[in-house]
C-alpha cells in the first residue's frame, strides 16, 4: 500500500510529524474547494469576480441596469430609491432557483448619486428596508443619520496617474499604520485627499515603503475603529468619495509607497439596518447559526466560511479592492477568531491545540483560497495575518499545507513592552526575558515586529511614550526644559523601538504618530465624551516645532528606518546574542553584520565592556542614540574605531540607557589599514 506523501510543512518542521494526517486533510479540503470553484467559475479569478454579477451592473449590450441580490430565505424583494419615490411595491424583483433575486431597469432609470435600498419581506414575513449587500458606496443622512446605498457612476472615471508599485522591489515592508479620519490636527473627521497631500509626504520622508489603512470598509459607528463593517465593497464615505480614495492610493504609488487595506473578514456588524445580519430573515445566511454565529467579545456576527455563497462574497471582496482601488495587499484582522470555533478563548499549550476539533477547517480553507487568489491577482502582495495563537504554517505556502500569508504580526512584543513598563521598575527588568520575547517566533514564517500599534493608544490605555513620561510631556518637552522623567522616557522610547525592529521580525510596523511619541491617547467621539474629537486627531505641530523635543524622537525614527533599509537588517538571518548580562542590564546581539549594544541600566556607565565579536578587525559606530540630534547627551566620541583583541573580543564604552550600533569595516588585527 502506497503511503501518502509527507506535507512540506512537516518536512520543514519535524515537530509537526504527529499532525501530518490533519495537515493532509487540510490540503485535501483546499483542493476539493478549489476544484469546485473552478467547476462553478472556470477559474478562481473569475469566480472571485462576482461583483460583475451581483449588485448594480450594466448590461453590456442593452445598457440596462441589472440589480441582483442573494437572499434565499426571503419571501419578496423590491428595489426602492430616489428613482421611484421610495415606492415599496412598484419594482418587484424575481427569484431564481439559487435564491438570487433580479430586476432590470431602463438605462436611464438610475443616475449617478441616486440613493437606493432594497425592501425585503423576510422569511418570517417581516418587512425591512436594507442596504444592498454588494453596494459600492453608502452615504449617511446628516439629519436622520440613516445610511443608504448610492449609485456611483460618474461621467468621467478616475484616471490613474502613477504606475502601481513594483512589489518585487520591496523586499521588506516598513509599514506605517494610519487612520484617515483622525490623521489631521483639527477636531473633526479628515479626508482621503488631506491624508494624501499632508500625511503621505511625512511617511515617505521617514523612509516607510508601505502604508496600512484602517477603517476603509464602510462602518456605521465611527468609534468602532472600522472593525464593525457593514458594507464590505464600499469605502467609507466619511472620508470622501471613491475617487478620493483612488487619489490617495495613486499618490502613494507616485511616492513608491505600497498601500495595504486593513480588511475585516473575521466578523461583521450586527446592525440590521446597515449590515448583513438576518438579511433574508434567517440567522444562518451569511453567518453561522446559533451561538457560533455571535462573537462573544465583539458583539458581532461570525461568517459561515463553509457556505459557497459566503466564500464567493468574501473572495470577490478581496479582488474588488485589488482591482478597483489598486491596493497592494491586506492586513487580515482577527485571524485567530476565524481559525477557531472558540474565537481564541482557549489556551494554546501544546501543538495539538492547533490541529484539534476546535479549528474551523472551512475557515482554514477560505484563508488558503484567499491567499492563493491574492497572489494570482497581485503577485508579491503583502498579506499579513493578525493571529495571536501562533498557528504553525500560517505563513508557509499553501502547497506545503500552510495557510499562505506572507507575514504575521508579532503580537507578543508590544504586549511585553507595555506590561514591562507598567509592572516593573527598570532595575528589575530581565534581559533574558526581553531577549526571549524579541526572538520568540517560528523562523521561516516572517513576522512583522512592532513596539506598539493603535491598540496601545486607545482610551483607557497609554502609548509607550505616555507610559514612560505621562503628564511631564505636557510641561517639560521644551528643548530648554530640564526633566529626568523626560530624559528617561526619550532614551527608553528610542531603545524599545530599535530593539523591537532589529531583533523582533522580518518587517516593521509603526502606528501614526508613535514615531515622535504622540502624547495623547485615542478617544473617538462618543456619548461618554460629549461627542468630542479632541483626542481623535494627530498633533503634527508638536513634531514640526523646533523648540520641542518631539523632533528628536522623529529624527531617530528616520535614522532607524534608514539604517535598517540600507543594511537590510530585517532581510538578514535572525539576530544572534553576544551578551545577555543581567547584572549590568546589557544586551548585545548581532544581525546583518552589525553589532547592537543596549545598556538598559539607569545608572551604570561601563568604560571597557568586553564581549566576543562576530568578526575580527575594525568596528565603527554608525548609530548612537546618545547623539544630540536624537535628544542624547553626546557623551562619547563615536568617530573612534574599535578593534578586536587577540582573542577576538571587542571593548566598548556603554552608557546608561543608550544603544549604539557598530559596523564591521575591516577584517584584520588591531592595526587599521588607514594608519
């Protein structure tokens, strides 16, 4: 009897050998679903182009408007809107054997800007006005706050100016995570065009090659940060028109900056007036039935990835954003919730927890199909999974039995820093624990490292900068102000970022404003704050002012990114420790032929700190956090070369709360070839 082939994922990691059967089962399910997709659509790409069929489209021959909606349990559907005076009985839709309803309208029946809804008589006989599921634009009435679909067919289509980014030339993503609405200084919602014209130049100047946009898919509640999506194919109208979003992406591409969409396929808003919940009256249409269809933490609906119509809806959604808006990839939100029926509420203590009955095989297959589709439509696209469980194979190829993401978020690193700063005094910090946290990942599965993201800045929490400096940031950030609290905070802020970047992953992410230590949290307008925008903005004037210290943190961010890109730090082999010194609070490691010397002590300057160098010869400092342009005190001459001794050891002067980076410039003994 012929033995089944060993999955590539198992060959790459022998610890997975006991789960080879489960991995093969995943591969078989993927293969069967892909075969079915090809049978139904001819190809995966064609199958995922269903937005040309569903929603509002034009008949190419007659010019007629065709509107189609899947609602198998409904008793009746009627198209309503400006075009018919919102008459709920005149425009009857007809249902086919698949549960798809259709209506055809005269070519002039609908015009650009018309508001539309669909009146649904659901499975229980109840009647409701709903927003079409495949609508490409929604707008909110400023007086009634009611959302409605809007026909978007301007006389002149947006003309793209810039070529799309050549993703093959971006080896490593340096990601700037941003939220459009809160991206400006004024206390209001800001726009796509304002972001493109005012924020993008900052991003490019700092050296980031990728932006990750939050809250783009339409969502009824601004304060959800965009994670309670209602209309999956519609860019949020709060920030402008579809053409305005295209202008933003176009301008980013002109700056050679790739654009990722923070996409939410893990769940959907429960609102029936705006979203998909109970669209045809049944609980199990787009979503799972019963308790599995409700997320216990997010008060939202969980998709049924095993249903063909749902899978086609979500796959088509991915292709839509890639094709229509030229996005360069995605950051998938809530992957842990997708992968497991328990939504991440059970511990992951042994390898079997990743392959047991709590894993949703249909969700795994959907993500495999999604990643396969994305790479076919946009080869080289970055696709980042937000998974806190550590699922093996998340970032391995699908044909190996993996799930196919290009990267995963290193979620343990920001959690570690915040907990460390909150709970422990500097002198108690464990250098060993720090090192373990920075390198604790599955190698061969690229990680996006980050010190903090939007999560750390929400109301009720504090950014790293605010954790370190707190109220002193309001009074002591003038360059002539003296403050030990600020000195400590600025020093550690630089060190934490560089340690996370240089050792924590194969990519980097920063949330908008954290590069200069934005002092205030994020609090969206809500009833509890009297609908204020005071904390829902970014204060760029702080970093632009030459009399404030924020400019120092910003300058260090630019230097850090420039160094990482020029030396290909994140594209190099993982960091290797050279010294983990608990007594002196010194951490030294090497990566990309560089040596990173961190002195985490608050009071210990060590004139001749020795450690074994990775190479003999001459070493020179190429980055020093104590440089005055970064808010340091210029306490050592960084122009001096360091030479290894006969035993291959280096001796350096390491100062409290500083990091220096050394580069090997000559292989040889103690005498420089330059004299």
